[in-house]
């Protein structure tokens, strides 16, 4: 039996359910194996790449750096020549050549030139910050190992690797070459949360075969990627969906706590809910995401790219920052995905309706909203079916009872810190991002049949969902 090309018909099917293909057989004896193979093929497109594909620098930041850097190199030329030289070239190829050549003098005398530049110019705090970064710049030869549109990996002579951001044209336009690697002379410097090069490159397109062979042996980026490649690991997303309750008047305070960084103990508690027998490692993003916003973002034109960047890059950056835990802080997530303010959220209408209730009604009202915790599972290709099977445990009554109690215990610490009660209701867990909307719709259908909509009824729903 060939699996139906419309994969969505299988996504909510359990092992012992009838197969949606219409054969009359149960799923595990019909299309399940081929369906999972198809899912595996889709999943492998979200493997960790040899670069960390960060969101590109904003246009204003690129322009601010470029303008200041060009002014500085022109000033450096004047400084070198006792301010007798006057440079009036327009921004053309000759200008670029001049700036590239001027770097040799500038970087040999960077501190003196920068000090003189600061004294001579009326600079903003942002411009002074850029200049301080230039004091730390490395002007050297670098090997270009890989690149995407906005991001590239350079390696210095000590085999230290840097993920850099593009300033002008995309790297795909700049580095178009049949060569696997390139040797570049450029300047590398910190700029805010990023490394950037100065956008001026001189070098060679073709390297000797023995050099290319040596570069093939480099463990791209860091031990995480090297380990994943060595062990043929696949990264897949994990999704945990919740409804979270609190008093209406405390809702914004509650979101201030959970949409940024939740306590490390909490995130590590979530990681412990998963059986690591079938995974090498599981990362959890240490913040809740509004489910409706996340679903909206992942279903727009750039959704697949956003997800790929999170799954491929978050654990890498977490390692590079020196974090010793598999809980990934919001500071890492926001390089790929930024939480919206409530008035820009897909949840705003619901919240606005609740907050504008009659004052007496509002005092006794409890408000709930939907949230998702996103994780990353690093799975051996040979164990991916076992891992998927293991996720089905989250649909058993016993596991859901354990989760409900466990989640409430984890939230006790948050409630104590907040000074008001925050209560979670676990809706579901899995690897399918479509489950976010599915869980929300199932929950809403249930609550429409239960007029009071009390927290107790929500908990009963959570525990008995998919009872078997």
C-alpha cells in the first residue's frame, strides 16, 4: 500500500486506529511505516547546517556601520598623510579599492587613529560603540568554509570559527564560485550580538587540493554539529501545548514572567519528562510562546525558514554562549523569533474582551490563554520510529495524570514568585507543529459543551483526553 501523498490525513492517527487510506487495516499494519519514512524525509531538511542562520542585521544597523567605517578609513588616510591629502572619490569601484588598501595602515595604528577620530568628530553613543568594537577587530586571512544569503562561517589561522553577518550584498552574490572553499583577507569584529566582516574582501578563489582536503576535516562550527554529523543525528521539533489560567487583572504580569525566561529548574523539569532512551539530547526553549502567534508565524511564507533556523541554530548558539544546560534562554530564541507585545498578538481580541469586562465581574474572572513550549530533539536516524512511538505515551491517561501533577508542581514556584496563582492545563505533546491548532480546537470544542468552563473541568479534559 502506497502512503497517500496528502500526509495531513495521517497526522492524528494512532497505531491501532483504522488506516485513513481506506484499506480497512489498522494503521501500524498498513501505512504507518511509509508515513513515518515520509515524515523523516521532511524532517531531514531541517538538519543542523554548517552555519548558524541568524536573522540578518537590520538595514539601519548595516548603514550605520558602513557609513562610519568608510568615514574612519578616509580619516585614517588623512591621518597617515598629515591631513594634507583630500579624498573626494564617489562611492564606486575605485572607492572600494581605496578603502580596502587603507585597512593595512589603519589596523596597524587602530588605537591612535580611533582616538584622533573620536576627538575630531561629534559621535553618537552607537557610533562610539562601533569604534570600540573596531579596536577588537582581527584583520587577517580567513578561510571561507560555508555561507548562506546572510550568514557565513570563517576560520582563522588558529582554527577558531566565526559566524558572520552580511553587510551589503548577500554572501551568495559575493562568494559565487565553483571552489569549495576560499581564502579571504578581511576584517572581523563584534557588532552588538553578532560578528561581522567589514564587507571588503580580497583573496583567491582556488585553493590547492591538499588545503581543501584539510578543511574537509574541520569540525564545522563547534562540537555539537561535529557530534551530530558523526552520529548521523536528526534534529526534530518538539511541541508541548498548554492552557494557562490566572486572574484577569494579573494576566500581563503573568506573561511578563513566562514569555521571556522561565526559571531554569522549570525548563529542566520539562526536559526530564521525556525518556532520553531514544534521543541523544533534548533542548527546551526556556520560555513560553503564545500558541496562536507561533502558529501564525510558522504558517506564513517564511515559517519553514524560521523553524529551520530555530531547530538548526538555537542549540549551537546556546553552546557558543557557554551555557552548560540544555535549557535554551530567550536571549538565544529572540535571534530567530521575537515575542509580540499583547496589542500586536493574535490573542489580543480575546484578551481585550476579558480586560474590559464589568469591574465586579472582572474581579472574580479567571482568564486563560494558549501557550507552547518548543523543544529540539537530537535523534539517531535509526531510532526515530522508536522516538515517535515513545511520544504516544503522552496520550495515555497515566502519563497525563503525572504531567498534570508535575506541571502544577513546577508552576507552584512561579506562583509563589508572582504572588498570585498561575495554573497550567496540559493539552498535548508531539513532534507535529500542526498539533498547536489541533489542540486548541479540540479544547475549545470540549469547553463549548461544558457551560461553566471551570478550571476543574479543564483539568478533567486534560487527564481523560484520548483515554485508553
